């Protein structure tokens, strides 16, 4: 398994999110890899503030091309870290640093996740998360470190001008949920809507 830290569009290393590439065993019959092994992950990621024993819920979504989900996060006392995989198709996955006082506050990283590479993105608490479906269909599976909690759930506009996320421009028509289309701008978030 290979673990890589990610760099923002401004050239800074964004401490927290990690791109994980599994050891893949492939032959004419197909492939095999471990998508989750608590002991291995605890050993490899002990110094990366990763707590696999806290993963408590699995989520699975299916989306058509152009569906954009996010940017979502949960505040304390129920913040969520997420371990994201793309099981079918391809997505552009984004993590935004919303930790007040961080030297990368407001910066983001974006990576393409696809079923053929089997990579995973670890997004710790303190980050907003969203993804755009690039393929005809995509299935996204992710583990979370806490249960969904409506009172703690927050969102930021996907096209926020302050964040200026570099979403792939593939002449896609963007499809949003009502909740995501009404999400506030980053600059309009109250102090208690961020991680301090």
C-alpha cells in the first residue's frame, strides 16, 4: 500500500487528506486487493492522525454524469472523517480545509478517483468534501468516523468564488440537490460553522 500526502493548487502540502493506493494482485482471472484491513491501516497511518477503529458507518451512492455532491461536512460533537472509494466509473473528489488557524485554511485538494485504479482518499474531520461525477455513472463508497447527524451537518457552495475549486470542465451540465444549490458561500459562514 502506498500513502501520499497531497498538494494544493497553491503548491502547499495539505496536511490531513491522503491518497491511498492499494497493493493490487491482477492476472487473467481478474484482480484482488484489500480495501480495508484495520491492523494494516493502523500501522501505516499511525503518524497521520488516522483512527481506523473509529470508522462506524458505510455510505454508498450512485450518480449520473454531472452530479455534484457537496461540499459537505459535520461539526463537533459529531465531525466525520471519510475514507472515499470509487467502485464504478470516475469522479473528481475534493477536500477543503476549513480548520480556522490552519496555514492552508480555505485551500483544497482535488483528485480523480476511478474504479480501475482502486485508490482511496482519506479526508479527516475539519475538511469539507464533495465530488463531481465524470463518467456516465459512478458509484462512490465511503466509510465515516461518526454517524450522520442532521444538527451538525453543514455545506458550502460548490462554486464558491473564494475557494475557486478547479473542477474539471468537461462541458458537463451540473446537477445539484436542493440542499447543495442553497448552500452558503465560504465568506458567509459564521465562526461557529467552521473548525477552530
